[in-house]
């Protein structure tokens, strides 16, 4: 049982690390972010 819990913990930790690497912090006034927001708004209006 203890081995199983250790294994589950290990998987959770690996997933969390991968998620942290994938999330790139963008600031709200970043031109790319503004472009994406405008693109999304245009799609909504259609």
C-alpha cells in the first residue's frame, strides 16, 4: 500500500512539474495577448 501511495505521489509531482513548465506567464499588456483577445472577440461577433 505504501509503495502504491509513493507511486501516486510521484505521478502527481511529475504532472505538476510538466504543467508548470507549460504555463508561460504573459502580461496582460503584451501585444501578443492583446492580438489574441481581439481575434477572439471578432470570432464571437460572427
